[in-house]
């Protein structure tokens, strides 16, 4: 079973590559959902680098990125089953991909 590209708001190809081509069903496998969550988080990191760095430096990351993070969450939730969504894979990806990758940024939060 392969994937098909579907349009998504302001996200790169990695985040749009989500439905099973044959069934067009939401993702029901944790590994595939984790991949999607990480792709969305990676897109956020790529497109909002300056905002993320400033948010970390000023301890306002979640205020600065709230709209973008929620847009990604909405996309993720729309592409996975409710059971998969409840695993909090998207939140983990935000921490692992978007925040941990900025560990070098000077901040009072670390």
C-alpha cells in the first residue's frame, strides 16, 4: 500500500503524504502516524525557525507558535484514527523535533 499526496495548509510534502492510496482511510498504525507527526513538526521547524528561536530565547515559544502548532495538530488529527490521536504522538514530535533540535539556543528555560 502506497501513499498519495493530498493538499494541506502551509505544510511541505512530508506532512501531506498521509493517506493509504488504496483505502483512503486515516492512519491507524502508530509508526506511520509518528512519521506524519514528525514530518509536520519538521515543517514547522523549517518554516518558522526565527519564531522558534525567539520564542525559546524569550520563554514565549508556545505563545509565539500557538497558531502554527494548532494548525499542525488539526492536520494530524484529521489524518489519523481517534485511537492513534490519543497516543499524543504529535505532542511528542513537537518536543523531539522542534524543541530538542534547538537545545543550542541560549535560554533561561534550560
